[in-house]
């Protein structure tokens, strides 16, 4: 999934604020499920929710304003 980096995503140094990566990951997870025909909304209405109990990231290179990053999701 491609995500364009907007000004609002960045800190005063012009790089993506670290916590924003988690929102990108969640968006990619939701898109992955949608692509597989799984409705997150329908699951939630049935009482089935996905809870992230642990998240960890190693930052290899900063993403900057105006760039496009690629998030890959797999199971």
C-alpha cells in the first residue's frame, strides 16, 4: 500500500513523527482485510475486534514530507 507523506505527518525536522507509523500500519492492515473480503465494520458489529497488544518498530531511514512510502502487509 502506498502512503503519501503530508506536512501534517511530520515533525519540526520535516520527517514523519514516529507515532504516525502506527497509524499507517493500522490503515494497511484494514486495507489488507478489505482486499480479502473481510469487513472490519461487520466484524466489530458482531463483537469481533482485533486488539494490538504489542507493537515494535525499527526505524531504518526517515520518511520525509512529499515522499511516498510503501507498507507491505502479510499473514
